C-alpha cells in the first residue's frame, strides 16, 4: 500500500504501549496490530478520530504517502 | 422472513444420509449384478432368467395393421399411437459374447450415475458443514461450489459421449442380430443416443456463476476484515 500509517513512531514518541492504546481507543489488540503493521486496507473515520484524540496528533501525522511500494 | 438456524445442520444430516444410501445402493447393485448370473445358472428353468438386465430403451415402430387404436365416439384415425417405447432386456449370462459384452458395458455405465451423485452430495455436505460453522464466504466454499458446477458439466459431457458410444454398439446389435416380427426396433433417441439433461447443464452453469459470486464475496469479506 502506498499509504503508510506511522502508528509505531507516534506511539514511541508518546511512550504508549499497544495494549494501553487499544484500551483507550476501544479496538481490539489484533486490529490495532493490523494498523501498526500496515496490513490494513482501510481505516474508519471513527478509528482515526479516536487515534488522533488519544495520541494528541493530526491525521496527517499518522498517515503518510510513500508512493509505489 | 426468519429462516431456521437449523437449516444447514438439517441439510447436512440429509446429505450425510443420502451419501450413505448411495454407497449402500451401489454395494447392493454390484452384489446383485454379480450374484444374479450365478443364481441364474443354478435355476435354468426359470423364465425369464434372473440375469436378464436392461440393455436400452427402444422405440417400437410397428408395421401398418399390427395394432388398431380407436376412441369411442370418434372417427377412425382421430387418435393414433406413435413413439411407442419399450425396454430391451438381455441375458448377461448369455452364451452370445456380444450380448454379454453389452450387459457388462451397461453395468459399468450405470455405475457412473451413483458415482456422480456421491460426489455432488459429498460436496453439498461439506458446504453445509462450513455454513453450519459460520464460514460462508471462504476459500473452501468457493472451491466446493465451483467443483460442483464443473462436476455436473463434466458428467453431462461424459454421459453424452459414453451414451453415444454405447448407443452405437446397441444399434449395431439391433440392426444385425435382433429379429422382431411386425415391429422395427430403434434406439430411443432422447434417453440413449443423446442423454443430455438441459436442467443439469443450466444448474452446472448457474453453480459456476455462483462460485464467482462466492469468490467476490470472499474478497469483500477479506477487505472488511482488514478495515479497522
């Protein structure tokens, strides 16, 4: 996918674990892992909103266009 | 409309029973086919002999004046008989090698139908088992539905080819060896020479189309699973 989700970098910056973030945004650890490993095909606005709220960032900080991969 | 949740399990049970019934029927049929010539040889006085078996469906073309059909109150010729059908039977234990060979080929061809039904019922049983487990759009179900369609179409092609080949054998036997007074025997065109079932062909094509629906449903399901 040419769109990459920089979840791991932002989580590292915020010093937040995957389990903690999963609990805060109310999604399963498995789904959060799909997001973190960039296997996701689509992200719901509600999920993006919850991630931005808990990680205190903008959608542009999470999403990055990397071109053809 | 509420559909019973027990439907897949009930259907699976039904297909499981049918599968057992097909195996049982084939075993009985094979044993009977092997035993009857032997029994017939020990009971030579019996008429007709036990080893008589169906060779082909034939059309009886009677010579004029052999029979007369008349409806009460109607003028002569208002009703007529045409395409009178009959069943040609032959002794599989006959000393005539050609007649015995026809019986053997017929026996083998008749085994193809239960084999076909067994494969179909088995695939349906597997499909229902997956649905019962809640796995509707899966790789295996897509494969089962596609295989079911292919099996039906292949069976039709094989039945047509084998049927035509057998029909030619029986036709040659009828023309050269069988003498029937007052009647001309011809093979029944629909059931022997061209044994194609349009309903089965449509069903096979429908299942192939359905397998494509399953394939696309599976792609949607995978995408949905990766939407967070």
